C-alpha cells in the first residue's frame, strides 16, 4: 500500500469529529486562527503543545511529589508508611478512573480535554497547598483521630492530582501528537521526548528551589495558578483534535512523495474498537511491558537513596546517576523515533524489555562499577524507548477513532502499576530488611516479556483493508 493510500485509510474521522450539532465559536477548530494557513505543518505546533501538557503533568508525577514528601510527613503528622499507603491508594484509584476519561476524550476531543484537565490540575494543586489548613479546620470539627483525617485528606489529593495531571494531561498531550502524524509519528515523539526527558530530569531541582523560596504551600499555589492560566490558555489556543477538522492531513504533505521507505508494519487499514484491541496479544504485550517499566522505575526512583545506602552508595552518588541516564534516554528516544517507521515495533519492544532486564541486574549489583553502568544504560534505554513506543503503538496498531479508549486502558494500567511499585518495594525491605527479593522477582518479568514480544505483531497485518 502506498503512503497516501494509508493516509486516506487512516483519515476516517472519529465520532466526535462528525458532530451533527453546530460547534460553538469558542471550540471551532478554525478559531481564533486557521491552522491550515500556517506556513508550515501545524502538527509541529501540536508537538509543542502536547509536550507542554506532559511537562505540566510533573506536579502529579512521582518525582514531583518526592520533593515534598518529608514536608508532608511533618505538616500532616503522618509517618512514612502512612504517607506511602495514601500515595498508593490515591494512585490506584486514579488509575481505575482513566478508562472513563479515555472514552470522554474520544467524545469531546483533545482541545476541550486539555483545557478541562489543566483547570482541574490547577485547582487540585491549590487544594494541596491548603491541606494543612484543611486538616486544622476539620480536626476542630470532628472527633476523629487527626491522623485519620490527615490520611483521608492527602489520599484524596493524591487521587485527584494523579488522575488529572499524570493521567489525563499526559494522555491528552500524547494522543494529540499521535493523531496529527502517521509515518512521521516516531520523529514527532522523538522531538517531544527530548524536551520531556530533560524537563523531568531537572524538575526536582526546580521544585526544590520553589519550595525553599516560597515554602511548600506557596510552591504548590504558584504551580496551580500557572497551570490554570498558562496551560489551560495555551491548550485552548493551540490544541486541535485532528488535522482533518482543520482541512489538513496527517504529516501535512498533501500530494507530496516521500523519500523514506515506509515499512509495511507502519500502515494502518482500519480502526479497532476497544473490545477488539483487548482481544489481541499485541495489546497486552505492549501494555504489560509499559506497566512493568512504570512499576519498576517508579519504585526504584522512590527508594533510590535507601537502595543505594543498602549497597554502599551514598545519596550524592545515586542522585548523580540521573543526569547521564537522561542523556541515554534522549538518545534512545531519538533513535527509536527515527527507526520506528522502518521496522516492526515488536523488535523495539524486545529491546526495551532487554534494557529493563539489564537495569534490574544493574541495581542488584549497584555496589559494583559494572552494576552502576548497567543501571544507567539499561534504565536510560528502557525509559527512552518507553516514552517513544507508548505514543506510537496505539494509533499505529489500532487506529485513531477510539484512541482515547485504548490509550485510557493502557494509561490506567501504568498509573496503577506506578502506585503499587513503591509499596511492594517498601514491603520487601520491611519484611526482609533488603530489596533483593523484589529485585530478583522484577528481573523475571522483563525476561518473560522479551519472549512475549516475539508475537506482538501489528494486528493491522491480519485485518486487511477496512
């Protein structure tokens, strides 16, 4: 199939793009400007906007909370186990809500979704900035233990910020990029991944500076206001759900010939509904791999100082690993984005799982120089590959029409896994006074998933033309 036949096949517009009711002027894709009049393909503006959405999700990510962990323990009067449990419960419950938000994305489109989720994230950050005052107020009214009230208040906060920021903001930003590109999708996510990787790497330092400068409450308040004003505003201004509603096509080169040979695996013939997607092994091979990366990297990041100390590494050393790791992650992202349209994604998935396996072995042997190198390189490749593939695979394998529903289930799995990871690692240390039992168990999962990757073919190859 030619590149342009595939573009035509994939250009069938989602249900919300065929609305029978008139679109209000506020949400008209050609207001306040026409994307088709830009001197370059508007999809690259979507890459910028989608990347900003992912960056603005940082307050809901694990590294965004890590800066405030000790402060919350002190302010709320909770111990570390109680706060970790609240984080886990809030994260898991937020993950369960994401399939619903995925379906909502399919109904209302990326532009409305990004505005609503940015406003919600800002409001939640304002709520988090006042948790101490809320605790004092409720404690004066209720006879319940102060610790119980604090646990409920912060669990609710964790649930809301993980759902709105880590979940919906991230999902919407990545899905928007995926909808605007076809054969250049890998390049688009590679460009996005460069800025995302460095933003995430330097975020803890920036948040720590804000906390020192304005206090923990002031930092969250500023982040909340900036998210509402800047992200919601830019989201409304820049986001558009798909190129077709703007009289454009994916990749933006209408009638042009490509010089790049496109692998047949990159051609989509039809759109899969959610129930069809869930019946394919490929969905579960990629979803389980992404969920493992989310569980493992979150858990190790959460406990990295303790893990390092147990293996003779001090805090300065282990924190320093993240800078070279970010460089490896960016290079991995760029390479996989470039090669993704030239090969089968199942081979890249096998590489990601192999890198995850090397990373786990590196942590197990972190007391050796080889272990440190293995952890940095393995985790960097796995993280970069994960960032790239998680954006490319769903529209490529299952089409764009129900992209929100499919990616919503995947995001749900990843968020739940990221909540469970720190808890089970903490349980391993509490029960065995060591992280080795859970680390050896973790080493088995990517090894099995490497094998499972062999059958993770693009289901489009069996579907033929729609």
